[in-house]
C-alpha cells in the first residue's frame, strides 16, 4: 500500500490527544450527567504515562510504545484511559502483524461506545492484515463488518480489497458485482478507477468473458502514466489482454496490445515472448525472431528468457535453417546446464543458512511490522533465482516474521545490557539513602514542632485576650508600643513631681494629648489589625499542620524507601532470567522460520531446475531430430516434429501475472 499511510492506525484509530475542555458545557447552569466519552474522540491526557505512550506511538516506534503501554498497565498507571489504551494496544499488535491478538482486542472493544468511523477503519485495517496473512475468509468477514463509507482514499481501497479477496476465493462473479456496484468518482482518469476496471477485466477473463473484459482492459492499457505505478498498471493490463487474445486464438489483436508494453519495464520479457508467439501463430517466423532474439540477449534468470532459448531455434527450424537451429539448440543445452549447476550452488548455500542471512544483512532499516517490505535483494547465489518467489505473500510474510524475530532479539540484547545499569541503580539508591540519613536526621532534630505548637498556641491565646478585653494597644506596632511605653514612663515621673509647678502641669497636659492621640490611632486601626492578626494566626495554623504532615510523610518515606528499593531489586533480579528465556525461544523460533523459508526457496529452485531440465530435454530431442534428418537426407520442406515452443509463461501471465491489488500487497 502507498507509503503515505505507513503510520498505521493514526488515521484508523484517531486515539486520544490533548484537547481543551468543552467550556460551553462547563458553563451550563443546569446540572446533567456527563456521558461517557466516545473512544477515538479528542480527550484530555490525564495520565502522564499515557502521554509517554502516545509520544512513542506518534514517533512510529510501535515496539517501544507497546512495551511502555504494557508496563503502564501492569503498574496501573493509566487508570483514566483504560479503553483507549486497549484500543491502541490492538492497533499496535496489528501493526506488528499479531493479527489474532489484535482481532481479539478489537472484537472486545468495537461496540456501540466506539464511533462508527473509528470502528469501520479498525475493521478495514484488520481485513488488510488478514488478507496479507492469507486468512481470506476472515478478511471477507471483517470487510462485511464495515457499515457505511470510509473517508478519503480508504473507500476505493476498501472496494478493491474486497474484490481482491473474492477473486482469490474464486468467487469471480461476486467480485465483478462488488466492483460494478462501486463507481469511482471522477472521469476514469484517477488511479483507483483504473485499478477497479483492471480487476473487473481480470475477473471477466477468468470467467471466459473475454469480449466484455477487452473493453475494460483496453481502456486501462491506454491510460496516461505520469507515475511508475500507473505505467506498471498500464503494462499489466496490456499484457493480460494480450494473453487473453492469444488464448482465444486471435494473435493479431494480441500483438496490437502487447506492443504497448514498455521495452524496459518489469513485464517486457513476457510481452516480447508473447509478441513472438503471436507472429508464430500466423507463421511469420522471421518477424517472430526479432522479439525472441532481443529476449535471448537478456538475463537467463527470467523464465521468459529461458523459453526464448528454445523459441529462437524453433523459428529457424520452421524457416528450414537447420544449421542455425542446431547451433542455437546446442547453445541452449549448454546454457541450461550451466544455469542448473548455478541453481545447485544456490540450493547448497540456502541449506547452509545463507539465504536469510544475505537478505537481512542487506536490509539496514529498523522498521518492524506488517508495512515493511523487502525493497532490494543482494546479488548473491542464494537470492538471484528467487525474485518471483520473494514477491509472493507467503514468502514476504515469512520473511517479515523472521526479520521481526531478529529485531526482537536485538531489542532483548539491548535490554540485557541495561540490566547491569539497573543493578547499578539499585546500589546507587542504597548508597544515597545511607549517605543522606545523617543529614536528614540532623535536619529533623533541628526542627522542634512541639515548641512551634506551643508558640502558636501562645499567640492564639494573646490574641483572644486582647479581643476579649478590647485591648487596642495590644495590636499596636512595635514603634507604637515603644511610644506608648515612653508615655507611661513620663506619666510616672510626672506623678512624683510638684503638681503646683506650672512647668509640670504643662508637661502633664502634653503627655495627656500624646496619650490621647496614640489611643485614637489604636482605636482607628484596631478592627483592621484584629482581622489581619486573625488571618495570620489561621495561616500560621495551616503552615504548622502542613509541617506536621510533612514530618509524618518524611518519617514514612524513611521507613518505606528501603522496602521499595528491595522490591525494585527483586524485579531487576528477575529480568535477566526472563530475557535469557525469551532469547532462547526467539532463537529456536528464528531457526525454525529459517528452515521453513529455506524449504520454500529450495522447492522453488528445484521447480526451476525441473523446468530447465524439461527445456534441455526438448532442446536435445529437437537437436536429435535435426541430426537424424540430416543423416537420412530428409527433404528441406519437412519440419522439426514439434508443436511449437514451450508456453509455460502463457499460463502464468494470461491475466497479466495476477489481479491488480494496489501496490502489490495491501
């Protein structure tokens, strides 16, 4: 599928992201019961560990996201996002190819609490994985669970996938009806419309409706090709129609469409071979030699090129050029023998484990999951004969599984190196606690909470007495208190002086005025000062209680910290045995997968070897016939007793090499 959607389920699941609360709802005066939020709708990230999981998810690091999600669930750290976490877990398992586990999660979650568009997209991606894994019935069931239309390009892709599944199930009539019910939007110039018409045409060809299929395939075979994808689809349509006409014994029509195929495209070899067959069917052997000679100079690894080694001498024999025919047959026998020897070398290399090692070593990407595809093959004896095999679902899926196993082994190896770091962390925590104990104890000893409480109680008592006695001077400032004390001292001294002295009387009057002024000020600010004093006493009480609470927490932490450290140490101690056990299982599974893929590859190579042996036998038989006729003096007009060149590729390519699933694999 197109790489623009390699962020699996970002669009499919639309999982929770940070969003502002609904202020309008918050401002409603009428209280209503808050409905349960729908999964997939914007929600606030309420658990930090959920945000951590989403960070790795949106970075495309699905393995890390799944690891952190599992750890957060084990420690009950994402209590506010339980359903969203399960939905994301299903998507992550799906992205890693674990379709059974993903299907179990989706079936448990995809209910009425999930928005319809999210549910539809989840079923769509699940169907794609099941199709890729060749679980065709499950894929058809998942596609039938989609209600309504999917957004954007997913809708045409869904219809193509549905038709593809039905075609692989040999339900061609249903596939045709499914595509005919869906009419792509546009003027038939978009790529989705081209794929739809191609798939309908292929299904009709397989149903024997060549005339009806020809119109559709002919249209697709002449579309504009601004991209390599469109050009490949155009070539595929022309090749499919060309082989269909050949099978219907209409070589002239076949040649017209086959000549549209690019000379340097991936289907050019089959097209050249088929053009030669078309000319040969009309007994135009000289013209047939042109494409076959061009094909003969190409890489012998291709089966079409191998057939050209027999087609060329066959044409010479039909032209009565027996000498050249014999020469070409001898060359073909030698080429087939050399190629068979190289295939034997490849089989030996594969049995020695060189196949997957060469492929995986050549792949430097770190991407895991079902979107990964092998892009380039190393030029090695183990791989050069397996291009067609490696393009199949079976081998690609097996290779993905093997590669993911190796990446998991590398991940476990990295975690194994981290175990020592975790042990060091435990030791560091123990030493840090021991080092901090004396300083912490000293700090706690320096704090006398009982004295603080006594002082607080004293202040509360003094304030209560001042309020009860309406002692306005008790709330005076220090400066005012100093002035008040001086006035009282002056009044005492004046009380002992001669009261008849005019100077003393004057001083007493001044002192009385000053005392009255101070008392006036005290009374004027008394209520404000009393309110402020009460407020400060309340704040002091709160601060004291907080200090007492923290004192208790520090005490508990001192008691719990060693226990938590030891619990962490026990968990760390179990990591290495678990890693070793998983690594052993991965190694055994990887070896089994290696042997499985090697068996498939060897089977393919042995099939190629048998085909070469058959070609070689035909060449030897034809060569013997030529020599026999030359020895017995046969007439020139007598032809070599063979019905024609081998046509194994006609069976393989009569529908263009398969149906037109977009991008090769969904």
